[in-house]
C-alpha cells in the first residue's frame, strides 16, 4: 500500500468513534515519522480527546512526526497543563524532539524520573526515544534501576540501552562533509595542488591524524602513477582493508612498474589473511573491473596466499575458480607445486571440474618461459 493510501486510511480511522480504531491509527501514524505530517490536522484534534490513553499516544505520535508546524507546537504546549502526568511528560518529550527549548523540557523529563510511578515510567519511556539528545538523562535513568516497580526498572533499562546505542552509533558515524576539520580540508588541498614532496607530507599528516577515508585518493590515482604514486601509497598504507580496491586499481595502472607493484604487494601482505579473504570475495563480483583487479591483487600476494588461491579452484561459485586460475597463471611457476597438490586432492574427492581447471593452470604455467 502506498504512503498516500496509508495516510488516507489513518485520517479516516482517526475520525471514527471507536477507541480501538483510534489507538491503532495513532500508533501507525507515529511509526511514519515526518512522513505522517499530512495527517497533522487529524492528529492535533486527537490531542484534546477526552480519553487519557488517546491523548498520551497522540502526544507520542506528535513527537515522532516532529517538524516546525506552529499549530502542532501550540497543541503540544497545551498538553503541558494536561491533567494526566503521563501526557505532560510525553508533551515535554515531543517539544524536545521538535527543538522547542530542548534544555528546559529535557530538564522537566529528568525531574519526572524522580516523581511518582506513573511519571517515572512515562519519563523513562520518553527519554529512551530521544537518541543523543537524551544522553544527559543516563544518570537519572540508572537511579531508576533501583525503583520498587519492576515495570519502571525494565523500562529504564531499555531506555539506557537505547541511549547507549545512539551514543555508540554517533561515535562510529563517519563525519559529514560539512563537519570535516578545516585542517584536514587544507591538507587534502595540498595533496592536489602541491609538488610531490609537499603532497607526500600532507598525505602522511592526514594518515597520522587518523583520517579513515581520504576521498581525494581516487582522484589522485586517476591522474596516473608518476608524481602521485608515493602520495597514494602513503595514504593507502594507513587505511587497512578499506584501501584494497584503490590498491588493486593502482596496481592495474602500474602495468610492469615492478617498484610500484612491489610496494603494493608489501601493503597487501601487511594486512595479513584479511587481504586474501577480501580479494577472494571480490572474485565473485560480476563487475569485470573488480574481478580483474582482484586477480591482480591475489597474484601480488603470492607466498602463503598461493595455497588459498589454489584451494579456491574447487569453489562452488562459478566466478571464483576462474579468477583463482587466472591469478595462479599470473603468479607462474611459484604456484606450480600447490596447484599439483590441490589437483591430487580434487581427484580424491571426484571434483572433475576442479581437476580439469588445475590441469589448465599447470599447462599454462609450463608454457611460460
């Protein structure tokens, strides 16, 4: 059902006299968030409903929808004098979420945690829905864990879990472009505009600052190896497995430049088994560029990776054996013994397709000078 039809049904249900129908419609409207704003006139009318439960759920839905509608602000402020303490608490929460003097209303919510059972329960429930805004309430919520009511304790714990999850999510969120430190922006500009030595210094400074992702790196790689090779590798060497796609792209562009290929191989090897796993996974890609670059990356790993690549000859995925074979052929005679050993194993388990593919690899390696 389209959102328009859902809203049409909600509006219709909110005009019905049935208590259950209204409650269900309000709960559904609250789930829509800001998308439920077309139903604000009907919602505002229910904020003054004679039934306390309907007013409470309507107030909660109003906070979920948010926005800056003057009529909704006015209706929520009227609920601050409601006879029901629970409705008052939820009105404070809605005004916090709408940015209406949030500090004052958050303080009111925190104070409510120290009131009667009904207010404490509603406050805990409301605070748990505020995300980062509600973090100052963690200490009062922890106090509620000693409350006599099991329901209050349980609701407080859920609110604490929700706020801590929001805090962790905020810490892990990559910064928006508008939040990038001016210093980082200047260093990124220096990479593009500066000479090789200046660009290298800027790239190294970015890596030391802990920048997890330098968007400019792909444009550097696109400009060719030349003066940007050292800059690109300096940044990528600090990025962990996230750098693998850019590293394989750089290897593809390097062609027969053994110095560049050697440095890329060193970076990949320093990542340990994770690089091999990521590249083998990329062999499953139907994107030919990703597939080809994965082959190049695997061929650069060599060493301990050769056995894992040889094992991949027996993969059930149609793409992986093909990529593994290409990587092994590219590695050459260094891979021969591992391929022969895996062929024997494939024969023992009756994997004819893998045996034939191993034979193909061996033949191609033998043809190499």
